[in-house]
């Protein structure tokens, strides 16, 4: 399914929040997105439109790796949501691809994600532990990934990767 990808507009926020809540089957992720919007002016949010309606949403927010090479900007992907009736239609893949382009345009060199091990490697993500990065503890290694948007961005980096404070509530 081909959708139109674009930046979130303020008028989209209620519909995007409702979509995120429907996709996850609970409000926690929608509340997370709202908190990220309030606290992080550098938040990158994109939506997918299909048939004039919001079909998907993705967010990228700054993260803080314990060690990273000078000048490397790191962001985390998440949450990403697709309307339940449109899941498995390719909208998620389109959102990730458009998100990478938006991140590159904002100077992001390294993207992390905590997500399903069978889903994210198809986008060039690799296990972050293999490069010396961790999320909270080794218990998360199987589901914690990174992708270099700038070749070599992970070189010389490692340690604990801290996501923005609102993630602690989820």
C-alpha cells in the first residue's frame, strides 16, 4: 500500500494520539508521544495518510549513549503505530524509510530501537550489543538494535543508551 508520508501538523495531534492508542490497544504509548511533544522540541514525528485519513505515525527522539564519537547525534525510533485494520500493508515500512530520511535531514547519524527481533533487521538494524551498546541491561540485548545513518557513527561508542525521561513511564 502506498501512503503519503509527511510531518505531523499540530492539527493532527488528536487523531495521531487516537491512532497510537488504537494500534497499541492502550493509552500508554499515546501518552508517551504527548509527553515527548511537550518536553522535546527536537522530536521528529511523521504520519502516513491513506484515503485522506491518518493511517500511521512514527516518532524519533534524542537518546544519550554513554559513549559516542564527537559530533554524532543519536535518536531512538518509537513508538511507531499503524491503524490496526491497515497493519501488514507496508505502511510501517514506509514510515521507517521516511523517518530515516527525516533523521538524516536533521543530522542524526545513529538510530536505536527497542523492538521485535524479527521486524527491525529488515531496515538495516543490527544488534546494538554487538557494537557495545545496551538498553537498561543485558536482558534487553535480543530486542535492542542500532542503525548507522552515517557510516562509522557507532565507532568508538558504547555503554548504556538512555532514552528521554517520558519513556520511563511506559
